[in-house]
């Protein structure tokens, strides 16, 4: 991610936007500290995608419908 000082980003805002679109997020710093990130619309939309709930995720598993043997061995094992 390219880093820009705030004054430089303001002076070259069009370039910052173009770089965000072509090369990815652009970091803007204030007094040397990270302050904001400029994202392309496409990157922003990727972040906004809703993620399925755990139940929905499990229902989409390729293992749905497979029968598993979940019985436990009832014998007792002792270690000496």
C-alpha cells in the first residue's frame, strides 16, 4: 500500500484516486501517523459483502448429507 502525507494527497488528489483504482488502497498519514485509507469502489464493495451465518455456512458444506459414525467406544481404558 502506498503512503501519502496529507498535504501531498490533497495536492495530488486525482493521482491518489487513480492509484487506488489501479493499484489498490492508498494510506494517508497525518503527522506521520496512519489516518485514513482511500479505496476503490470495487474494494469497498468487497468489504461490504455480507458473510453467511455459521448455520448458512454449514448448510453450504459439500459434506451435507454424508452419514458419519459418531458413536463412542463405551469400554474403559486405564493407563498405568
